[in-house]
C-alpha cells in the first residue's frame, strides 16, 4: 500500500509533462516499449511534417518576398524563428531519448523508494513548482494562439498586412502558399490548418522546455535532500554506512546532470541565439516606431511588446532553473566544508573530502558547453542584445 502511494506521487509529479510529450510523441518511455514505439513515431512524424509544410516553409517563402522591408521582415521572423526553434527542439529530444530514459527511470526510483517525511516534502515542493510552471506556460502558449486565431477570424489584425504578405484575406501568420488561398473553401481550410498546427507547435515548444524544468528541478530537490542528510549526519547511528550512501548519491546526481546537459546543451544554444536575434530586432523596431512614428498601430505595437515579454520569461526560466541548480550544488560543498571531518576516523575523513572536492565545482547546465545557464548569463545576454539595438539604430540614422 505504501509503495502504491509512492508510485502515485511519481505519476502525479510527471503527469502534466508526460501528457504534453505523449501528444507529440516524445515521451521517452513510450519509445522503450515496442507496442507504443510505432504510435509515438507516427505522432512525432505528423507533428514535424505539419509544422514544416503548413507553417515554416510558407513563412520562409513569405520572408523572401518581403526581404528589404524591415517591419515586414521582423514581423515574419517573430513567427518563423520560434517555429524553427520548435523543429530543432523536437529533433534534438527525439535523438537523445535513450539518454533521457535513464534520467526518468532515476526520477521514478527516487519517488518509489522509502524516504523520510522531510525528503518527500522537498520533492513535493519541487514537483509543485514544476507543475505550476508547466500549467502557466501551456496556458500562455494556447491563450496567445487563441487570441491570434480569434482576432484574425473577426477581422482584427495584430500584424502589418500588405499585398506582399497576404494575397486577399490575411492568414494567422505571414505565409505564402502555392495554391490560391483567397477563395473559399481554400482560405477556410488553410486558416484552420494553420490554427491547429500553431496549437501543436505551441504545445511542442513549451513541452520540451518544461521537460528540462522537470529534470533539473528534480535533481535540485535531491541535492537539497543530500544537503539535509549531510548536515545532520552526526545524528545517524551508523555513520560510515550513511556516509557511503551519501557519496554514491552525490556521484549519481552529478552523472544525471551530465546526461541532462549533454541532452539540452545544443538546444539551449539554439534558443539563446534565437532569443538574442529576436530580442534585438523587436527592440529595434519598437524604438524606431516610437521615436519616428511608423506603420504600426497601437495594438500591433502592444502585440510586439507582449511577444518580447513572453520570450524574456522563457529565457529567464532557463536561467532561473540553472541558477537554482548552482545554488543547491554549492550548498553540498558548504555542508561538507563545515563538517568537523578532522574529528572522524581517516577512512571517513577521506570520503568527506571526496564529496568536498567533487562539490567544489558547481553543477551547471550550459548552452553549447560554452555559456552556463545562470541569471548572470541572462543579464549579459540582455546587455549584449541591447547593445546591438543601439548599433542598428545608429546604422539606421546614418
């Protein structure tokens, strides 16, 4: 009965992330079971194909048609760059599923094994944080797409429409199709296909981000539990056995972070480049329109500002999760450093020093094995992007 309750905790902790990843065919355990493997591949193939042929290729063709008009180019990239980032995320996670499976099995073992009440409370706290982030992220993504869909349906345009971007009635995103979408029912069918695919791409974009949050925050919870055990290790009756358990647990968590980093480092590098480009271009456009007046209405300007805030929050999420990981790993070093290792027998002191040495280097998730994902990196990225905005403005004025 107790084991069943612990397994229910695990199912509750991962349920929302599992649902989103199952929809797009990227939940790693499904690809480990032969009877579910084909269904997952079909769903993933369908997601990639529809995003590519219904949204990305028409958007890129439209980008080539408007090349030279700054407002139209930036507006197009507001949609095409996130879609390209979504495809990159899907491909990278699909390629790394075997590695992710081992981490998910580790999470299941952590939830189902016996633990103290304090440890379970820490894990529940991290799980609540993960579920809250996932729910809000999914809500914002779907709400944004519904707003775009609803406004377009009732003729309220949130983007700058010209003959170059749309032939006849405006679509949800700037796109160019080889068939005539100005007539019925071609327009209605294409409009509906764009809406459905945008919802799928929004779920895909957020699902991968929330998977990263789930994995890293779970490890952070385990590091917090390890810190608790190290801090109160003197109260345990069998000191050497508990010390050995903590050393092995620390090594296990370090390896888990290495797997997570190896899985997401290229993805985070893509997201960082995308964020820098889109933040720079949108910031330039908003400043230029405000300073000189321009073709954008107040509603369109607010829509651009809301898009900047959205990508800022997503980038901040990556950095905040990475910062929590660094903080928790540093606490392990502090707990062993403060422990009176000089009062214990040499064998135990050697094990304590092993943890101390391994914990002296903080754990990181990185972008391309180059930039550690921390709030300091996030601040530097904002400064660099803002600097490029001033360069674009100076070039525009010259």
